[in-house]
C-alpha cells in the first residue's frame, strides 16, 4: 500500500546544513549536573547538533530505573541555555507530550516500544495537533515496516510536517552480535517507499555496547543516512541505564573524526546494501559454524567419559578411516574440494581428540602442545 506522507523535505529538519545531523546525549537524564556537564562536553566538540536525554524510560522490568520524570525537563532546559543546543526527549503518551512542550523541549521522539502500539501513537498524534515541533519516530521493536510507516502516518495526519525516522534495530531470538539486529533492508525499503524522509541511525541501541558503534555508524553513512543518534554520558560506567553502550563525549569526538562521509549515487547505495546484507549472512553462518563446532566438541567429551568408564582407547583407526571416507563423499557431492574436506576434518578430529583426552585425564602432555601430540597420536 502507498505511504501517504506530506512532510518537510529538509533532510536535517531545518536544524543544520552540515551532514550528517548528530544527536547525542545520555540514555537518561540522571541529575542536573550530569545533563549539563555532558551537554557542555558535547557542545565543545562542535559537531553535535542536538542534545538527547530520556526522561521517561520504558524499561523491560519494573524494578529498573524508570527515569527522573518531569523535574528532569528543567535540567534539559538548563543544558540548552548553557550550550545553545536544541533538546530532544522520548514521549510515550499525551501527558509526556504536554509536559515536554510546556518545558520548551525542541524535538520529541517516539520510542521503539511505543511505535509498536498504534493506540499509544494515536494518543501522541492527537496531543501534537497544531504544534510545530519536529518528531522522530523510531522503528518498532519488531521488524514490521508497515507498523513503522503507520506510526509516521498517524503523526503526520495530526499536521506534523517536520518528521523523521530513527532506525534502532529489531529484537530477535537469534543469537547475534547486536543487541538489536539492524535488518538494513527495512530502513532501505522505508527510504524507497518514502523518498526524502530524513533517516537517522541509532547505532547505540543496535549495538548495545561501544564496540561496534563505529562500524555500524559507518554502514549507516555509507547507506546515505541523514544523521546519527548516539548515546554519550559524562561518566558512562556510572550510567543508570544502558551503561555499556554509552561513550564519553571525548570518545564520541574521536569516533566522529574517524567516520568517512561519502557522496554516492542511489545505485552505489543499493549495491552497498546488497553487500551489507551478504556480509551479515556470512557473519551469521560463521557464528553457526562455531556453535556447531562447540556442540561437536561437547559430544566428543561425552564420548571421552564413556571411553574412560569402559576403558576403551582414545583412538580407533577404523572409525577415523570411516569418517574421512564418508565426509569426503558428502563434501564432493556438495561441490567442496577433496583437499578442503580432508584438511577440515583433520583439524576437527584433532580438536575432538584434544577434548576427549582432557576428559580422560591423559592430557598433561597434550594440553601443552595439542597440535603436534594429537596429530601424532592420530596417525
Ligand atoms: C533510548 O533512546 O534510550 C531508548 C529507550 O531507545 P529505544 O526506544 O530505541 O529502545
Ligand atoms: Mn538508551
């Protein structure tokens, strides 16, 4: 179905002409000192355009820190007065909208859990009628582009034209290296369906740690995103929420200075998206290979226990010949080369014997030099 959106085509919401738009600040506003000192350090980088901070925090479990609420809005105002940076907070209901607007907050965003709930989005949209504040809509927690577009449409119908989208990744049961899987094809499809809609990447909530932030930010820029929203805290280790993923302002400065801004055609972007998708697939397959190897070694250890209890020798050459013969046959059927299958199973076998011998307590010499001693004992 067509997406019906009428919005301001300025990619940076009229906030800057510099590319990309950078929104940064703590996950949560915790104290006036924390908000103001973080804001000052961010403003000093001269590369941050908007100060973010959560005031009402949607937490998974009720015992977690749920934000400082309304009093924290005044801290954001104080930070804005001290630095000149416009401010942004998350809103999840009409009361939040009213309080944030009354406190003079410059930009509002709808969080991922809220975007997934059309009743909540409609309530926010109704509270926004006749206002002119820019609204950013995060993707819903589930990988559903229609739900994301639906939320943008609801808010747009209320008359909000300074509209943008934030890609923060999607929840998944799969074990991935991300906190929220990026599924880059979804925001790219949003870009195709709603051309010109400002698109911002939130690598902090995609990554869940600071480790991959730069790589994910670079991918977003390579895919022609308009901005980044990155969490930064003056003392990340002390943060009351999302401590692991927040950078110090100084580290944010270093990271931004290492990002490469490319100017690309849409064709380049599409090719790159394909490449990103294929690399994600390879990453997943490699993780699966390691999982399967770990399972195989744990079975080898069970065999070790069995052999130990029954006094059976570790190496039985008939069994090894059978393995090589059989795996080679299957490998060739699957278009793998004989040399590869042979080497692969030699290495796997070596590692299995190592695990077995550890279990059987005959490993003192093996543990020191697993490669040689196991290799020899296997021949
Ligand atoms: C946040 O920005 O701190 C936040 C709660 O994000 P999300 O809605 O993406 O989980
Ligand atoms: Mn957060």
